[in-house]
C-alpha cells in the first residue's frame, strides 16, 4: 500500500512540475530529474528493487516504439551523413573516451568501463525538443536531433549488451562478429514481418480500448520474442514501429488513432516519472553503501564522467562541422549550402541531455556486475547534470545564437492542405445534391485560405470564428441535455463530433514526453 501511495504522490508531483516547466519555459525533464533526486533522499522513502531484465522491456520497449513511430524516413535519408556521424561516430567516441576514464580513474575492468561509456553515450532529444519547439529553429537541426535520438539508442545499447556479456564471461570477437551480423539482419526481417502481422490483426479491431491494449501487448511481445530468439530487441522494435507508422494510419479509424495517441502519451510520461525515481533510489542505496573516502571518490568520478560526456560531444560535433565545411568548399553549391554552420553545430553539440535510456540501462545492470555502484552513480550524475546544466541553459543559448527562423514545416503543411482540399473537391465534383454543394463550399473556402498563407489575418479570423461558433454549439448542447430534450448517449455522440471540429480549428500543441 505504501508503494501505491508513493506512486500516486510522484505522479501528482510530476504533473505539477510540467505546469511549472511551461511557465518557466524550461524542459520538464530537468525539473523531473531534480525532483527524482530530492524524493529519493527523503527519509522514510521505501527501497524499490526491479529485475534488470524487466527494466529494459518495461521502460525501453514502449518509449523506443513511440520515438520510432514519429521518425521521418525522408529526414533520415536526407540527413544521413550527419546522422551517421552522430549516431555512430559520436556514440563510439563518447563510449571510448568515458571507458578510458573509467578504466584509468576508477579501476574498472575494460568491459565494465565500455558498458559505462555505452550507458552515458546516447543523448535524448525530448528535453531539447521541449525548448526548441518554442523557437523556429532550422528544421534541419530538429530533424537531426530527433533522428539521432532514435538511432544512437540502437548503437549504444548494442555496445552495452556486448560489454555486459563480456564483463560477466569471456567472449571471442571472432565468434561474436558473425552472430552480431546475423542478429542484425534477422532483427530487420523480424521487425518488418511482425509489423505486417500486427497490422493484419489491428485492422480487424474497431474497439478503441481493445486496439490500444493490443498495441501495448504487441510492443512487449515483440521485444520479448526478439530477446528470446537472440535477436537485437532494439533494432526489431525500431523496424516494427516504422513499419506500423508507414501503413497503420490507413488501417485505423480516427477515433482509435486519437485514443491510442493519448494513451501512449500518458504511458510514456508515467514511465519517465518512475524511471527517474527508481534511479534516484538506486543512487541513494549506493551512497549509503559507500563510506568516508569511498563517497568522495565516487562523487569525484561521477563529476568527471559528466564533464567528459559534455566536452566529448562538443569536440566531436564541432570537429565534424569543421571537416564538412572544409570539404564542402570543393563541392557543389548545394553541398556548400547544406554544410552545417558553426552556430548550428554549437546548438547540436549542447543538445546532449541524457534521459530514459541512460537511466534504464544503468538500472538493468546485473547486481553482481563489476563496478556496478560507481557506474550507476555516474550514470545518474550524467542524467541529472546534463538535464540541469544544458537543459536550463538551452533557452538563453538560443537567444545568443540568434538562428534564422524556419518555416519549413509550415510551408509543407500549406502545400499538403491545398492538395488534400483539391482531392476532396475533385471527388465531389460529380455530386449535385444540396448536401454536396454545402460540403464543396466548405472545402473550397478552406482551400482558398490555404492558397493565401501570407494572409495570416484571414486564416486566424477563420479559425477564431469556427471556435466562436463551436462554443455556442457546446452551450446549446449542454442546455438540451439539462432540460431533458436529449439523453446522455446522444449528448456524448454530438460532443465527439464537436470535439473533432474543434481539433481541426485549434493550433497544434501536442505535449512531448521523454524518449530516445
């Protein structure tokens, strides 16, 4: 009962912190990290242990699927060079650098030091997106950060799995390399096949609640099956999610889609809250086990790892930027234009906040893992330090960099809106009824507004008038139910229709949770 009450309190605190973060215009993960550390060290807070194998499946699988589902394949292909340099190069560079520190400074075995490097290597783009979304930064930067946050997880966790296995028992690289290659190919095939199978099942279910439950069951099932077959669960989940994302929208009704998006958003938020607190509790247990000089050495080591993580990313990103700009001088005009600027490199380098993957990978270390205590404490320090130092300073940094505003997404939305309005008008062109005429008039008006994006006043007034009319509709609907003219079933059906209309007239502003 005490654990249940603690969970309720934690969730309420997390909700309050999200409101505070919006008012302060700082990433909510930064406040969540501080709260998790503070709560964990309060007297009387119960100790909570979680099975290491369960930690990866419970926390990583749904968060990784949520991130992969929203990833753009077009942007991954368009920015493949910087993404490879970050998702592979930066992760390997950070892993090696931190591993050297762990080996030399803390005396960790080589495999354990590499595991530490892999744990703290992958940044999480969600904290950065929470701030970048308030500014119209170049779309290239946000696309690279989001793509990196997905791909670097797969790279880091693959290194992590190999390092953990090597630390617990000797493995031969000559025999491991073919197995890794086979596992990678098998994971790609399995992810695609399971995605197609899931689509065939979900397409036959109309109930929103059942569909959402099957989505979660499918996610955990894919992870567990891949793990049991010796495949990479991370790669399998990523491919599985991308397969769903490309074809699921045509197999799901609007009601099911809106319902499932809301549930997933809430679930990912709850998982983040629990992960931060669990990590804090782990850190408290470690501090309690350490005594005297041991505590000082552990905190000094954790602070050193934090500094190395921040500096190594900046060195790698800015160094790669210099090389790319130098090579672009000998390329085409388009290549010179696509070369990253120094200011953009500074922003990407500073957006290296660590999050859920680092937390869970540290928690998932076996209890008998060599050097587990200093590794977990260092991982917690990196997450807390990067979220606070980099997350809190990101907004002032954006003001200093003064990047050019970007309207790429807005232009694409306008272009697509015109096309889909015209498609609706084309299919209605042969209809002559009064109802068809009314629908055509509505689509025609929306297309006219989309064709004049510079007339912001007209577009704004159009949406305001729609929302003004919707408010009157809601008042009338409430009165009809209040005086007994309609029952609750009719009321809720009409309420849903008005909700869809209001969503169409309202500006986007979806709340973003912490992922990889």
